[in-house]
């Protein structure tokens, strides 16, 4: 592909031109996926209880990736290559129950699943850092694992001398440090051992997983005479998200920023206020637990007795209320836990609450 708007000097004139922005690869092909699936279906008590269990292994080879190329090539985007191999191994369990108790009928269904995503190969490389939102693709780890420095609490007043300089036995970090700034672990250095200097070249690790450890859901419903009720919940457990929107207080517009570090509030949720380059580094400090349980759907209805509806020449009449995303239980109440993993600033529109009333008529 090509980009316009590039200028060239020809003679004494500035002339608009075109530059190659992406190289094509005529040798790319479709990726190949191999799936192994073992399942078990069981029914008990005249189908009142059902159990479905599955184990699967889905391995994809020849995955298309854009591995970094030298800047001397002169293009913005590297060409796609069939060089990746990714494996997804997991299981799913679903249990259902239904029964009648006189005029009351009841049903409940629940499911839970776990998937382990793992990179097997990326063209012979050990890893590949994705610079778009500070993630890494590393052999043996999930795709797009969150990558950053490892936070180690806050700097205390005792970490500085009387002139405000950092004590000599503490690793140097970024900018003009002060008490209440985030402290990072000195993990390694050019020689493979801690070197007393915090550097994004040697001290970053995988600090979060964009994939949930478990996903689950359950539905509960009942009917009694003309009334009916159904509720559907869904959730995810053990999933991380960046809370990058608070890394520089973002204009102090969120109430959460009120819990910032001061000499009398040393266990605060956020570091001391200020436009600090040190605190703005991608690190485990800004990883948030995005586990949640959400009431995705609630429906309540009432069907009129036939004697009443047939008087109006209607065979069936039902009025109902439906609500979507009515309740959410999560440790991150300020933003939607269902947002995309690459939405580091939580800029995508949240799941909306929807309330609706309706009338179903059958003639």
C-alpha cells in the first residue's frame, strides 16, 4: 500500500509525492487449525438433569504475524508472514435442571469454562513486544500478555536524604523523585543481574493476562400460572485490564484520585499528585482486576388468561418487561470490565443499561 502527502525536493521546488507504507507478501497462505474435541452428554431422571462436558485442543499454525523489520527498509508496516503457532486448550462444563411442582415450573442452567491460550512459536523468536499498548507476545505465554515494570510500593520519606536526594542504596528511577512516587523492582541489567538502575530495557516482566482464567454463566427461570421470570448472569474471573486512565490523574476528574498518597495517607490507592514521568510508566501498579459478574438479562412477563384474551378475539396476549445489564459486581466500578484488552484508556463506550416494555399479541 501507499501513502500520499510525502514531499520531495526536485530542483528548487517542493513537490508532493507518494511513498510505500506497507510491503506485500505474495507467499502468504491460509492458517491451518487442528481441533481435538472429547465430549460427554448425560441425562438423568427423565431429562430433568442434563450434564454436558467437553475438553478440546485447538492448535493453529501458519498464523499471520507482522514481525518487526529494520527501519532501513523504509516502510511503516512490516509485511504479514505465516510464522506463528498458537494453542488453545480448555474445557467446558454445563449443567441443567428442570422440573414441575404443581402449577410451578422451574429451570436452571449453569456453565463454566477455562481456556489456556499459549504461543508455541513466533518465527523462531523468543518474544515480540507489541508497542501499541505495551503487550508482549512470548513463547509459552498468552497472546498480548501485559508487559511492564514491577511496582514495589511507594517511596517513603526515609528513602531520601535531607536534601531530597534518593539514598545511595536504592535503585535510580525516572525524573525528579519524591515521597509517594511509585517504586519499581530492580530485576536485571545488561549483565543479567540487578544493576541499581530501573530500565524498561531490563526490568520489565509480564504483569497481567488479558484472558480470563474462567468464564461462567447461569440462567434461572420459573413460570407460575400466567407469570414468568427469567434471569441470565455472566461473568469472568481472573482477568486483567490496564487502568491507564488514572496514571497521571487525568485532570483529577475521577473521585478515585481523592485517595492519593500523602505523609498521613501512606497506604493510598494512588501515588502522590503531580505530572510525574516515573509514575506514568507502564507497570504492574496500573493493572486492575477486571473480574466481574453481570446480570445481562432480566425478563418478567404475564400472560392473560385465555378467557379474557379470547373475548377480544386474541388467542394469546402477553405483557413483559426486559432489562439488559442491570447489575454489575466488580472491583473496578469506574469503568466497564467487559471493555477490550487494548482499550487502555477505557475510551470505548460502556455496555448500556436498557429497559423495555412490550406486548405480544397472537391472533
